[in-house]
């Protein structure tokens, strides 16, 4: 796991200027690669490549980057891991019996594969997570490639400054904006997307002219023509749609055995490391599945990590400990109070160099910091919710929508307004006192989400409402500029899937990509910790989308994973409502964070910026403080933007 940055600039100046500029760029990503760094510059062309290294495979000098191929034709800088690189070496060795390897790194394997098979075929052969920059010295072409599901980030684009034009690329935005000539202009479309979703949706970035490379694609940039083209080598939508052909051919028992073996193969491949490795264990189905397979394939107890919170409604540590005890892992847990969590808030802008307002970023940062003290690599259970139907909204939408969709809209809106008359907290307090309802602590949240369902015109407007922070960005932005209607566009793209499968597919290419994977990558790399995601092995993803929905969703979510776990963990340890990984932000904004948030959202400050409607913000704060409604998500959305802007603009 590493980070890289580079640029193409025909007017780049002296070699000294280039080196100083490149070093400045890669120093901004020191946490992604604290073990080593390297630079490579071709002044005659104007190409510069810089790299920061976190040594995982082959920690010797033979893994140093940027790395040149044996022929001298290709230069590569690479972030990620190629899990099947030993198999690729065997294939190359079978073709060239006298091939002489300099070291044992997957970077060298990748270069040899590119020389042997060409860029596209070599990348298609790779099983792993990666962002890659490859300079072809012969063709004078720069290629940028990203893994199939988008586990590793990769930004690119043209930037302009006083008539000067240059092309920049890199792992994260903070390295790009460190270029001495970079001008940062906030994109209105990106800001509108952020306000709606809490993240900047791909392919946009928060800066005008800079984009995220879409997963499963290769960008080819010719320095001769100064133009680029993008080609897909793997396409999730094709995988999801084509999988329908296989959906009814096998029994659940057959598929359970097949998935169990496939997941074990993925986990074993991702356990390869020359440094200490562990796992993040929340106590849920997903992480428990991964840890059980890790422990099965380890001769020593696997190091597992979890954190607990004083607020019981946000604490899963006891479940994680019980599972760790059953599996026999070397379990490590950290309990944190409000002060530790609040202190981490002030590090968010360092970790997330693009606006991001999923409040579970805080516990993710905390557990990453905790784990990084013991290991350099952890496996996680991310991705299972999207491909195996784990989110409550899938079951919730299917159960409720079918019952109320035929009622006239005025009736539905009236009922929704009645529910909204009471706050979430008040609903929960009242209903918990009723016999038979006391076991559920989140009745208020459940009812408010139900009200959103009731007032939606169709299932996809419901979905858009559920995933939107500000449902109408023009309410808060002075100049909202929505890009294409992503939800509408995607539901049409996945036309061959049933309604719930469409929601799952949309989540895979939006929420998973731009929220979950961003959250985990930035949090872990902020503490030089590599995270690996076995559920997102493309073979597992392709298998999951060949399953009929009934093997994923029934009375419970993730049915097939529950079947796999039956022989590994007692059912009572995992059979409980999904909690998520949140924090009591709403209470904190009324308490310990009140002064800070009031300062950040000060009316004069907001008005001077000229981006947000200051009056709307003040009204939202007032309603939240009075407990009229829980507006923590909306306020956190603006607070995280202001925190980011204060550091980067």
C-alpha cells in the first residue's frame, strides 16, 4: 500500500524545479507511504512520477518505486496489492524460462506482466486492489488504471494557471493541489452532489477539472496529442445484468458450499504479507465471516481489533469480544469516551482531503489508529452489505412499499406529517414504554424512515430520499447545480434487474464506491495501515450477482452468509438487528460540540463565503437544538465541508 503523484507539463522548467515540485506533492501523502519514497522525471517530455511507499510485500530495496521494467520501456508507480502475483510469475516463467527476477515485489511482477502481455491484458489478469500509473517511454503514452470495484483512489485532470496548462494525477487530492501552479476552484456540480449525498460522486471531484477515474477502467494519455481516452476492462453493470442468466440453476446448499470455498480462497490470498496482519472485528456477520476464515487458515491466533463506546446504543464491542473468544483470536479492544472521539474530529480534514460527512468516519479513524499500533495490514468485512443484501433499507422498502404504494398521495403525506409532529427521541421514549415494544431502542428512527417511505412517489424516489442528506440541495446552496440524475440514470441502466436488485446495484456503484471505500481507505491510510477487502475480490462479486435474490433476502438479510456462519459461530452471537458504526453526533451538537459548530456555522462567516444559505443553516441549528427534529446529518454535512474548506481552500 502506497501513494503516488505525478504530472505532465511541457513548460516544467529546470530539473531542480521539477524535483522540488514533485517532492512537495508526494510529501503531502507521507502517511500513505512512510517507509520510502522515490521520483522519476523525463524533462525532455515533461513527465514526472513520484511515489511514497508503505512496504508490505518485499520490504527490500527491490520493491522501490518508481520502478523501470527490465527492457527500460516502462516506468511504473503503483498503489495497492496484486494478490495473485506469484501465479503471474509462474505464468511468465513458463513463457520465458530464463527470466531473471530482481526481487519479490508484486510491482516487479506487474511490470513483467505488462511487458509480456500488454497493459490491458496484464491488468485483466490481476486479482487485487490497485491504482497504477504507467509511463510507456517508447509510445510516449501515460496509462492510469484503477481496480474493478474502486478500492484504491485515483484522481486526474487538467489544471490551468495564468495561461499555463498541465495534466496532474495521483492517489489523493492533497498531493495534486500541492503542485506549485495548481489553482483550486470548487466545482458547483461536485458541491451539489456532496450536499445531497455526503460525498462527492464519481467521476467528479470537489475541484473543477479534476476527476476520479471510474473503477475497472484504463485512461491512456498521449503526450504527443495531449488528449486522453478511457476504456473499461471490467464493468460492474455488465456483471450484475449478465448474472441473471444463472440465477435459478442451483440449490442454496450447493451455493453455500461454493461461496464458502470462494471466500476462503479470497481470504487466503489476501493474508499474504511480509509484515504483521490482523482484522477489524465489529461482531457483525460480515467481519465475523472474514475472521473465521482467517483463523481457519492461520497457525497462530489472528489479531483482531474493535472499539467500544460508552453510549450503549452505539456499542458492539461485547458482541465482537464474544465472537473473538469463540474463534480463539488474539483480541484487542479499546473503549473510548466522548473526549477521545471529539478529539478525532479535528483530524478529519487531514485524513479526508475531499469533503466527506459520513459520521462513522470518526470510529473508523479511531479503530484504524488503534490497530496500526500492532499491525500494518488488516482485513475487513466491507462490501458484503451491497452484494448480499445487508442493508435494512432493502427489507424495509420491500415490506413497506408494497403495502402503502396504492394509497393516494395526499393521504400518505398526511400520515407522514403526523409522524413528523414528534421527534425521533420522543417517539422512542413513548413506544419503549409499551409492553412488547420495549426491546427496540430506535423506534423513532424507524418511524421517521417510515414516514419518508410513505411520502415517496415511487420506490426510486424513496431510495433517493433515504440516501440523501439534503433532499433538495437548492434549499441550502445559493447556486445548486445538479449533475445528471444519477439514480434515474442507473435504474434505467439496470433495467433487467428487479426493483430491490436495482437498489443493491446502485449502492455498489455509488454508496459503496464513494462512501464506504473512501471512508475506510482514508481513515486507515491516515495511520499508515493497509486495509484489504475479501468480499470485493471480483470473483466473489461476480458470484454474488449470479445468485437469485431469495438466497440473499428473505425474512432476514444476507441469508447465504448466515448459512455459511452456522458451522463456524453459534447463531445467537450474530443473530441480532444491524447497528451500523455510528456516533451520537446529534447529542454532541447539542452539548460538547455546540460552541464549535456555532463558530463554524456563524452567519457572517457563511454569508461571506457566498456558498450556503446562512438563514437556512441558522433555522436548522435552532430546530436541532430545540429537539424539534434531529438535523444532525444535515448540520454535520455543512460542518465537514467548512472544516475541509478551512484547510484546503
